[in-house]
C-alpha cells in the first residue's frame, strides 16, 4: 500500500460536489450536505483518485480534496476492516469473511493503481470505505486538515493532455510504501511492506 505520510499523518483523497467541498474546507471536517449515514471512501493514491473522478470532471466529483488524517485513526480503520469480497487465503472460510464483514464498519477494496495517463498498473491501490462508527471517528477525531487541490489536479491533467507526462510525473505527490502494522496485513489482503520504495 502506497501513500503520502509523515510521522503523524497520512494523506488521502476524496472528490465531491462544490457544495460538499465548500462546506468541508470551511469547517475542516465534513458537514452538511455531507451525509454521515452513507459509506464514504478514502483513497491514498492520488492517481487512482484522478481515475475515479475523471480528473475532477465527473458529475458530483468536480472538486478534489486532500485530507490529512492521523495515522492512529487510519490504522484503527485498517484494524477494523473487512474485504468487500471474499478472497480465499485471506480468510479461513467464506463464512469467517461474512461474519467479519457484518461486524466491521470498514470495507477494503483493491483495484489496479494508475499511471499519469490513467492506464492500469500491475500493482494495486487501496480504497477504504468508512461507515457507522468509522465515519464518526473520521469526521470528529482523525481529520487534521482539508485542502482543495482541484487546481493542482487540473494542472497535472493539462500536462498529461499536452504530452508532457514526465513533467506531470515530477509534480505528483510522493507516495511511499506505508508500514502497515504486521497484524493488520492479513486482515486487509496486503503484501509485506518494502520500506523506502517509492512510486
């Protein structure tokens, strides 16, 4: 799993409508019209967020937010997660997976990570879905800063669109392999971390 992080915080991304983004930046957490009762997905991969939002062009995803949250909170989410779908080898049985999924407020999904041209790579990017208690913790305890980076995303897209992929690559946020706590690796279907590896 790759992410931008410091000793205390980790960076994730979300894309929303103007109304939700404006309220989030103003209050430095998510407030109405954001709905706590819905699952919300956070993404540590900037380029996967660009793929998902179509470079901030898809309806309802016109504004890209960079969210700093505490590593303690992020790791709580991982420790209380279940994969969105059953994967043999990660769980002892399909029943064991179903029981954990029903009891967990967090969902984990792995999808192909993306290059600056948004072509799929042969490594996976993690998406983390928060619901119930996890959403409350995210909004009330974990978030330390919310920044609107739509202009930055648009600039990177412009470089890629004009064929300046190398220039775009140089401007991308640095994402290193995140040191997922060993007991959590198996719960989320992650491979052993390789500290120091970068994008």
